[in-house]
C-alpha cells in the first residue's frame, strides 16, 4: 500500500501520499489507484469543494455516486477495475470531463443519465458487458475527444458521430456491430491529424469509405470484419497507420481477400499477408472460411448469406 503519513496527526493532510492540495490549503486531488483500498468511500469526499481528481482504480471498493452533485469542480473520475456494477447518480456529476469505468461488471444498455455529462471529453466504458444498440446521445457530446466502448456486446449499426467536432479517438472494437461503415463517419471532426479509429472484430460489411480520406494521419484498425472493398483513394494515404500505407498501399490498411495474417494488415514490423484461398474478406486473421469461424454465430451467417444473395 502507498499510505505514507496517512492518519499521522503530526503531518499536514496535504503531505499524505496520494493527496495534493491547491495552494497548500484545500484538497484538489485524491490519487489512490491500485492501493488495496476496500469498503465504501464516504460521500463526504464530494463535499471537498476544490476536488478535481478522484482516482480509485484497481481497488475492490463499493463506490456509490450518492452526493456527487456537491463536487462541483470534479473533473476526472477514474474507477476502472473496482467491481462497479451501477452508475446510478452519475448524471449529477455535470462538471466531469473524464470518466473511466472500464473492466467492471456493467450489463445492459448504457445508462441514459450519461447524457447529462455535457462537459465530458473522455468517456471510457470498455471491457464490460454493455449491450443493445449504440445510444444516439453519444453524438450529443460537443466536447467529446475520446470514446472507448470496446470489448462489450453492442449490436446494431454504427453511428457516424458527425456532430462531434472534437472527437479524434474512437474505439468500438470487439462488439457485434453490423452494417456498413458510414460514408460520413467522423465527418464533423475538425481534426485531420493523429486520429484513432478501432473497429476491429465486429461484423461490419461493405466498403471502407472514401470519406475517411479527409484524414491525413489516421491509425485505423478494421481486421476481423467482413469488409469486401477498400475505396482506392485510401490506399494512397501515405501517413496512415504510421506510414505503413505509404509502404504497402492497401495492404497497409487490410490484407486483401485470399490472404491473411495475425494482425489483418501488413506492417514494417509484422508479417506479410500470406496466401489463403479460404479467406473471403479483407483483414482476415485466420486461414479458415468465415462459415467455419468460432465467431460465425447465426447472425454472422445470416449477414454472409444476405450478401451472397445480393450478388446473384
């Protein structure tokens, strides 16, 4: 544990490990991640008028949001890997700019009260069991810069996030999203450089759209889907994927049909796209037919069949 000076009445609280104070007077941060803290953090924490950062990640705490409305200056709340299963009351934390609840025990739909966090810039909810379609309120966050929803059970189609002017990092990997990648995905973003997009291991079909070509410096992960085409102009985006597209053209985005490798694309530091007659789509990770994959559940097969019928 990191508890130097804790409960030492001869030491100013601002000198306790993990505590910092504004102007040496009022507590503005409590950074106690990975410290084997147990029990329920007292709601009086939210009465600390200058508190801006509360980090309790990787502790088996029974965190409650009761009273969080009193923490009117709280900006960063990091609660990943705490065993959290409810966000009831989080909508009252309207000053938050960063919320991290990854690696917890959430199930069901993303709670609607997240929509009340109008100042949010970074929202991380990956590695849970959230399900259902992506809620449209995610497109209402005007200050959102980073959204991490990977490794959940989300289904349905992609939102295009066209009304998110600052969004430059979007992770929706390892879900069950279907349909095509929107032509206008991230079209509202004012960013053109250092953009991150991860749609790995969903059930997306169709073309990697030409609209993404407005980004000069894009890290894009699309492996493990059912992509049938890449807009040709994207293969000339030399700055994409740390310059790998400049070196390998389309293969720097995704290995073509009839090939595969373990990262789904070619890179300077990885393996080449290897020949595989049974790989039907771009970005194959294994040399087996999609109808033989462990991920080929009934919905996957239905999508595949509908595509095949449409080509007749």
